[in-house]
């Protein structure tokens, strides 16, 4: 299987919320989004599997806190 780095923007109610980096083709990211329950939490989880490059400011605190926690655990550092 070949994966191609195709960027995609996920909009909710017409507002761009997330930008992903990896495999934004409809057969990949699009199919995953079609099969989730469409809640913002589910959409974020789908986007995480496709590498989030950018997010709306309303989502940044949550995403950044999670990322900092994961990096701290990975490198055995305090948060």
C-alpha cells in the first residue's frame, strides 16, 4: 500500500476546524470521517490518526495539553 501526504481541511458547519497532513484522500480520511459518530470528539480522534497539522484556536488547549502529556511520558519528564 502506498500512502501519499495529501493535506486536508476538516470543516464543521462551514468553519475550518482541523488540518491534517497525511492521506487526506476521500478513500482514507473521508471514509474514516463517514464512519465516525460525527461528534467533535470523534472527528478529532479520526484526525489524530491522520496527523493534525493545525487546529482552530477553540481546540488548541485540549490538543496541546494532550500532546505535552504524551511527550512528557515518552521522555520520562514531568509535565
